C-alpha cells in the first residue's frame, strides 16, 4: 500500500493527500529505513544530473576549457535562468566555442518570475539557454567537442557520450546497464528508470566518494560535489530546496521533475531518495525536514531554515492563512 507522506488541510478539513515512497540506504548499500516500497521504480529525471556530469568532468573538460567551479556546478542544475545563471552559461559558451543553436533543449522563458518579467519587458523571448537543463547540455556538448565525438545527435541513447553516461550511472547505482530502462526526458536526454534504493545508493556515493572504487569517477564526484556546495545558488536558484540544503557542506542534493528527490549525507554516510506519486514538488521541503528530524540530524539551524523557508501554513492569493500541511509518514527501520 502506498503511504501518505503529506496531508493538506483547509478550514480543518483535509483537502489533499500526497502519497509516495522513501528509501534510506547506508554506505554498504543496504536499506536502513523506508516508508512504502524502498524499491519502487521511477524515473530519475533531473536528480540524475550530478551523475550525468561525471563523464565530462572525469574526461577533463574543466582543465581543457579552464572552467571554474560555478560553471561546473551549473552542469548539475535545474536552474531558473536568473541573471547569474545566464551569465555563467554564456561564459561556458565563450570558453568552449559552443553556440546556443547546438543545444537540443527547447527554447524557454526563465522559470524565475522576476527574470521572466525582465525578459518580456525588454521585448525578449524564449532562448535555449533559459531552459533549466541547459547547463547539463553544455557540459555534455563540451565533452563531445573535446573528444571529437559528433555534436549532432549527442542526446541520442546510441551516441558514444550517452553510452558512457549510462555506464557511469550503472557503476554509481550498482545496476547493470542492460537492466536500466530508458525513457526520454523533457529536455531530450535519455532518462533512467531505477528503484529508489538504487538512486539512494548513488547518492551515498556522491556524499562519500571513498565508497567509489573507480579512481576517475571518485575524483570527478569530489570535484562536482565540492562545486555544488560552494555554489548552491547555481544548482537551483531562489526559493529552491536544493540551493537551501546545499549550503550545508554535509549535503549533496538534487531534485527532479514529477516529484523525485535525492540527497546524501556525508557524516552519516546515508543516501536518501523519495518519490511523491502525484508528481508534486511543493512537498519536498516538508518531507526533507521530516526525514532529518526522524533520523536525528544534528544541524538544527538547517532544519529551522527549512521550516522558515517552506512553512507548513497555507495562504491564499492575498497572503491570508487559510490552512496548513502536515507530514504524516513514519520511517520504518529494517
């Protein structure tokens, strides 16, 4: 049975319930705690971006093109096309010689409302660079250019770069490549269907690179996660859970579309993955907060910031409190 993770109330009456599954694994890849089905299979969506960045960074694009840590961080991002994001993306294009027309992700408006208004007021329009996945695409394209791979078709599953990415995902998740089912993500990239336990296993390795046997992958993961912690604003943007929790150097975290969220804790040597089954993202902050409280996480300041940033109060359009949300799941130990 699918447990309820969050309930929302209006005027004391339950209006919505959000079901889902949670899995927590330890450094040995063993499930330690769960809610629902810890092996529930779902698509990684953008939670895979730190894994998809490994091949380009392991291949040496940072030194080859002189990329800085902000530019590495945005390769893992679901950015909101805020001014700083666009500036960093344009810097990558300048250093690599790539053009915006080479990106296969669709032209978009900024996800950030203020940035979108600036674009529209300036009589601007959609750009491929504004797509929230453009940093990932630029990183992979830069790698293709450096390796001499064809740039055309770089998002196709049969392209050499995508084959290398799936092999890396396989190594991080502990699942053979042929057992990973593929779909097509919103941005055109292959997307991986994995059990939550496999996603959590990958994230405990992202948090604890010493668990990774392959030296090249281990060094790349260290570089990528350091950049994410140093520049959390590049990974998401204003008001995003990722950018808040990554301010804690003990965290590696990334969410994906349709309700999937993953994070790893370094000192605790834990990987956590969860899926909100209705695809909603509004509950992420509440669920992360509850998980941290239930496992006795020591950074009380972070939990307090989560409570403040993602209040359980529900407000109407005029800012009047009209209801509240409650996290109702309880983790079960194995």
